[in-house]
C-alpha cells in the first residue's frame, strides 16, 4: 500500500455542516484555510491554500461539534479526489484526527 497521509494546520473558514447518509452515518464538511511560510530551494515562500475537509462517522463528531468559524485546528487524514461534475477535479482531506490549537 502506498502512503497517503496529510497533516495541515489552519483556520476553519466557515461553520461545519453535517448531513447524514441514507444509512444514518454523519458526514461533516467544512473548509480549512492554511497560511504559512516555508523554505523552498533556499528561498522563503508563502504557502496559502483552502481545502475542503470531510469527517465521516461517529468517532470525531463530538470534536467536530466544538468547531466554529475561526477555530484554529490541526487535522490529519488522507486526501482523495472529490466527486465533481463536468470533469473538474479537486482534492478533499478526509479527516481522521482533529486537534484544536
């Protein structure tokens, strides 16, 4: 199996929204905005991105309930292509661990 693990810290951009699958599994979605300064090829570079986060299942729902717009978090999980229309591809972070910082 190949590695697919991402850790990203940032600010919750909007209030998390929870929906339920037909099987009753909660899926919470929100956008995480990241901004940092990184070193690349000996130069300083500002790294900025916004990434959609999906949290599936019961295990993290209690922690997700405490999140609101502006919360600072560190999240880890795996990235996967979102189901997009019209051949558009974007990545989504499927969160497996959340730490409020």
